[in-house]
C-alpha cells in the first residue's frame, strides 16, 4: 500500500468544518468524494486536524492510501482540482512513508486571525471588524502567558473526547499589516475552539475589561466559564503545518 499527503487550501464559508458529519457539507467529505470518483472506488482521507464550521485553511494536510504507485502526481492534482468545487484547491500530492500520519506526525501547527477597524466590502468575509480601538500592547503582554502554560482547559470547548487539554504553545502575538491586525499562534496541537476562545478573551483585554494578569489567572483557572466569548469563525485561518523530513518518501525531491 502506498501513502500520500495531500496539501490543500479551502474557504470554509460553505462547510460545517473539516470532519465528515451526517447530512451536512464538510471539506473532508468533499475531498473524499472527488478522490473516489477519480479512483472509482471509495477513498478515505485523514486530516492533520479539524477546523470548525466557517474556518478557513491556507494549508491543510491529509493522507490517503492507494494500492498502486501513482506515477504522475501533478496530473492527479490537476484532475482532482477539476472535480473539486471552486472553494477547495489542492496544491500538491507527495509520497510519504507507508506509516506516515497526517495528524500524529505533525510537529507544529500555526493559525492566523485577522481583525480590522475599517469597513471594507472586499474582505468582510475573511476579517473580523471590530468597533472601537484595542490595546494591542496589553494583548501582546497577555500572549506571553500562553507560552508559559500547558493546560488550556479554559479555552477548550466543553465535553470533547480528548485525553488531555495540554498543549505546548511556541509563539503567540499580534502584529500590524497595513489596515489589519494579525494574530499568530503556533503550537504542537490545538483543542477544539481553542484559538477562537483565546482571541475572544484577548479582545476583552484589549477593551480594558481584563488585564494581562487577569488573562493569566483565566488560564490557570482551567475553567471555560472564566474565559471570554469565542471570536467569530470567519476570520480564522489554519496557516501552516510542519513535519520532520523523515516522514517523506525518499523520492520527495521529484515532487517539490
């Protein structure tokens, strides 16, 4: 059996998240449907993670297996992109080790969240418009606490089926990009709703409702009820996923 990583991007507006769910459109189901049409038999994919309804991905990685070696991967990418709707695009397909796993072998993941105070009809589907100014200096001061803590129960959706709420955040911070402010967060893993809950709580800091010290106390409380409201989904992007080189097939250079 041969295993392949698919690198894709998608606009999450029309989907109820990544993971297959009954009777609703999801990115995973749409991708599996295209693969199954092309290969003329059922093909399943395993994603590197799960994005919530309305969340986008500049880069998502998923793996699938096929019994034969696929010789012309650029050709397959082109054919699948023709089968997929306009809001899902495959960038490349790469051979990997037969035991490589898109989810478990991912070392780091990065998310972006975009906000602005300016009304713009051309980016309102991808940016959260806020009314009033925010204290981004205080918000960045609060972000330091994210890199010093491990248990993120306060920012996790309740009643999720995970063994631990521990995560290792390597970087978190806000930076200005023209009219926009971008929040970047990189970690080894993320809990359901975690980034949106963090951003929503940072909004409270930026508005003066909480202090950076309060923000740290919220994390230490390990109680979702202590944190702020989750930020809207439409401004959140899964931006990058990093793997070690030993995950990939020795012929990787032929495909990148």
